[in-house]
């Protein structure tokens, strides 16, 4: 901001704020998509053959649904925890890698 003339400081500040907002929004979307795909794939591989296709598809889409299955399906809670932590861990690595480059 110091390189801008005082008359353009407002415009420069607005552009700076807009790019930060856009970057934050896109970052959340990318990391959320990464987490969701990793969670669903891992949960599917851990529970494959132990649930019907419809229940497995629902569990892959919703952590809450997978958690509720834990009361009815032995090992479902452990599988959900494993899948959740894998998605979260890799999402955090992606955020860290992005931060180190930015």
C-alpha cells in the first residue's frame, strides 16, 4: 500500500481486501472438496461390504450419518474417525503447503 499515491490508497485497499476475501473463499472450497473426497473414499473402503450401497453412500456424504451408524454397525465409529482424520490431516497439509508458498 505504501507504493500507491495517497489519492489511490482507498482503491488499493479495496482491491487488497477483495483479493483476500476471494482467496479465503476459494481456499475453503478447495480444502473442503479435498477433505470430502478423501473422507468419502476412505470410509467407503473401510466399510465396503459391511453396509448396503444406499447406507454407504449416505455415510460417505455425511459425517453425522456415519456417526449415527456407529450405534448400529460394529466398527462404523472407528472407520468414520479414521476417514475423518485422514481427510483432515491431508487438508491441513494442503493448507500448510499453500501457506509456505504464499
